[in-house]
C-alpha cells in the first residue's frame, strides 16, 4: 500500500504538470508553426534592444514592444517646453541692452598697470601761451613713495618740468593715488585761459575719443574702464577708457606747487580718485547659448526621472498583483 500511495499521487499530478507545460509552450500542431513563430517573434524583439547594455535589458527598462504612450507624452512635452523657452530667451536677449558687470576697485593697490598703482592718462595743452607740466610725488608715506617709484619706472622724475605748445599732445603721463593732498600732476600757464589742459576720454554715445578741457584749480579724476567684447579686439569700443573730472577747488595747494610751475600765473593740479570702476560686457550670444543649454539639460534630467518613477510604480503594481493572485502550483485537494 505504501508503494501504491507513493505512486498514486505521482500518477495524478503528472497530467497537471503536463497540461501546464503544454499551455506554456502553446498548442502543438502537426506543422509546429506555433513554436517556430513564437521563437521568431522573440528573436526579433530581442534584436530591437540588443544594442543596449545587459543591465538595462534585464532590468526591463525598455519595452520590447517599442515606445510607450508615457514616453511619447514626455518627449512631446519636453520638446514643446524646450522650443518655447528657447524662443523666449532669444527674444529677451535680442530686445534688451547688453548686460554688463561693474566692479569697484581701489586705486591704491589695484591700478590699471600691473607693475604698480598707476593710471595712464593722455593730456593735451590748451593754453595759448603754452604749458609747463610737472609730476610730483613725495616719499613721506608708503602710498606716496609707491607712486614715486612707479612713475620713475615709467620715465617721469619727481619735479621734472616739461614744456609744450598749444595743441601739443603730451607723451603718455601717469596718475597715481596718494594720501598726500599735494601729490599729482601740475600744469602751469600764463594768460587768462581758464582751461589750460585737456584730458583724452572715449565716450560711449556717440563712440568717440575727444579731449575734455579741465578748469584751472584742483581737480579729482574718476577713472572708468569698459571692456566690451561685442566689439572686435583693437577697436575703439573694445577697451574704452573714460575720465570724469570733479573740480575740488579753483585754487591749488600753494606750498606743494613745484618751482617751475609756481613761476607761471595759472595753475592746475590733477589727482586720481580713491576708487575706479571696471566694467565688462560679454557677447550676449554666448550667454544665451549657455542658458538654453542649461534648460535643455534640466528637461532631459526631469524626463529621465519621470520615466524612472513611472517604471518603478509599474513594477510595484505588478508585484502586488502577483502576490494577490492565487497560487497555481498547489495540487487540487
């Protein structure tokens, strides 16, 4: 009996497993076309994703049947959003002025010349009877001594006097910030001219280089340098340098005037302000491409995470359904 009981269940279970195996493999016909078709379709579907890495194929991240509705919707929405944003950015950049970055620098230790705190300035004599020019920087303080050494390296000795005729342009002169009120450039001339010297400045509108006459007395000059990359390198507007004068007094400091200047009747003293402005304007096309490219990267990453989230939810739902489905492997009672 024990042998018969042991064989009995095996004899009863055999048809169940045979039917299950037959259902999984499909109906067996005489020609065997069903099995061949199934294997052919499987090979074709596998060929569609054969180029993908194995970890993606095994993870079922890509549907073997082709694109899904969710993927199509995400692609359509991302494309419309990207094109709309690109058009808006292009219109914004084309209709707004060029953006500029303004940086405030100290004249004492951030001069335009790397070798020292010096600022090149172009001057021209405006007085009818000619001009006498001298540069004076003492060594009583650290800043004044630094200016004196910087000007000496540039070819100007302290208290050295040079004479120029009306309309004659001075060779490149230098201004330097000093904490001594009597330091700076001195210009002396005779006659009743109230504007003895002019400083070269490049204006923006219209873009033009011109000499701006300076009133006699003590004048502070504010320096502004604009680097505009929308112009070709070497053009007038590429490296634009402007001077903005402020008349501090119609009289200079009398006890600081060099001897050769004091012999003239009218005096002008020039000094540089304690701070200056560096402005940089970049090509807007490069900034525009960077902004559009950043948005495209954001859209791509957002679409990937949406797809990954939908795939995760789909897998979780399938697992829940499989757990709720009654088991078919148990034999009937």
